[in-house]
């Protein structure tokens, strides 16, 4: 029986040319940079090219594509490129960085203890959001560690908000101590009281 070569499908999508992608990411038009950002995860050196492009990119749509691409790659190197943007003065960049880090929470976990004790209160506040996607036990441990020493009411409020959703009963004594430390800060006392009630109610429910 003769060997018959199967025809190549006419609609096959060719692999992106790495040199073309990396060049377009820096020197292309807005649309070309956007397309290059989407293609970059599939080419060698893509993660570093994407991370470097963030420093000069001014188009919001392209920046969003870069953050998305870095989260798709989802490696420790991706996290290294994204983390510094949590400190940006640009709210859109901070939000983009936070969303990208949320999408690769499992890779960010080793960085969370350091982020939750960062000298910058804004970074600590954003780090609380990253704990939201962790298992309850891990999120409770990390956020309680923050609450034991945190001096900024807004950061405490961010941690308490996340604990209201994922916290376990071991958080209750830490919440009580935090409330005592911030006695007179009405919004935080109220938030802690509501959170403690939710945790107690959830803990009292029978396990299936």
C-alpha cells in the first residue's frame, strides 16, 4: 500500500516568529504591540520582553494585554516583573498588577509574607487582596500575622474584610486584640464585630 501524505490543513495557524513578535512588542503600532503581547507567551524570551515593555508602554489596552500575558505564563519570573507595579503612583497600573497577581496566586504565595509586612502601607493593603484566593487556613494564618502588628487602620480593615469571607475561628482572638488596640476607630471596630459574628456563625454550622 503506498504511503499517502496527509495534506496540511489550509486553516492551520503558523507558530509566531519570535524575532517578529519581540520587535513588534517594542517598536510596533498600538495594534501590533497588542498582538505581540498576546503572542509573546509562546516565544522564547517572551516573559522578559513583556516585563521590560511595561516600563515604557503608555497604551492602556496594550498594558492590559501585557499583564494578561504575564499571568498566562504564570512563573516566578512573571511575578518578579509584575510585583514592582504594586508600588506605582498610577492607579491603573496598580490594578493591572493586582489582577495579574490574582490570576497566578499559587506562584505568588511564597512572596505574600514579605508583601504583608512591606514598609509601604499601600502594598500591604493590596497584599491582603491576594490572600483572598488562598485556602482558609493559609489566609487566616497570614492575615492574623499581619493584624497582630499592623498600625494602619486601613490596612487592618482590608485584612478584616478578607477574613470575613475566608477566615477561620482561630482568627477570633486576634480580631479581639485588634479591636482593643484600635478602640475608638469606629469603622474598624464595626468591621471587626461583623467579621467575628460571621466567623462564629460559619463555625457553628454542622459540617456535611
